[in-house]
C-alpha cells in the first residue's frame, strides 16, 4: 500500500507562540505513530518560491494521513498555530510504482537524508514527459527515490500548484549535488516552458 504524506509549508510570525502548537502536535503524532522525515534543518529554494519552514511527515496511507488531520488530537493542536503562522498544507498520496535503479557507485546513505519537494503546474504534458523520462537516469546516479510522484492530493490550507513530487536522497549534500549536476541541468532544459516549478531542497531529521 502506498504511504501518505503531509507537506506543510509555513511562515512563522511568532516562534514562542508557535511552540505551543508544535509541542501539542508532536505529542499527538507520537501517539498516532506517524514518522517525521524533515523539519527545520538546512534548506535551499532552488526554483520558484517556498515558505521559510518546510515539513515532510509520513503516514501508513493517504487515508490515514487524512484521518489524523481531521481527528480529535490534531484538531486540538491546529488552532494553536493559526494566530502565529500562515500555512500551505497538502496531504498527498505516496508513490508505489517503479523506482530508478540505483547504481553501485551512488553515494551511501548518511545519518540525515536529503529531500526535494517540488510543486508543479504542467503546461505541456507531452513536453513535460520528456523531462520525466530523463530524470530517472540522474536519480539512479545520485541514489534518489520517489516518495511522491503525482497521485491523489488535497489542499487542506492555503494554496499550492496542481502536482507535487518528493524525492529522497542519501543526504542533503547529495540532494544539492544532484540538482546541480550536468545531467539534471540538461533535464531542466527539457521542461523549460513545459512546466512551472517551485522546488526546495531540505535536510531530514534523525531517527530519534
């Protein structure tokens, strides 16, 4: 079964006030059993625009991610952040299709993974398909695997583009190197004019 993901992007105006939300939400997530993949680490917006704080959280399924958002525990936490932040909040379905074949020379995983989060409006599906065909070989070289690639999604708060993609890399530095590689820069040329992109590279969190 495909995983489900929360992808909130936030601008926090009052960090001390926001902390009450974070403490309450974290306790609820711990009881529920979701997995925090990224929050508050290093980040770089490489295309378009993105809010200052970016979070990636994994659930066992898309339906479970919805259930928790609307459930009693998170419903108590949610009002605590609204006075102190603005948020674009997506729930998206994970990807369970074929993955890039990771090359033996790909970097080994580090303690903290790295992630791409992209939000996309496809302008020309045929032209964008050429880009999609090209990125698989690049991800194979750098150890990238898709967590989200299209699939169902629902915008819970704020605004977002029509399509979302999340890719996990062995580390933040590898994720950055992949973006700047000649292979990926050539892929960008294939999608130029065929899609509008917002893309942030973020550092993951530890298992604890």
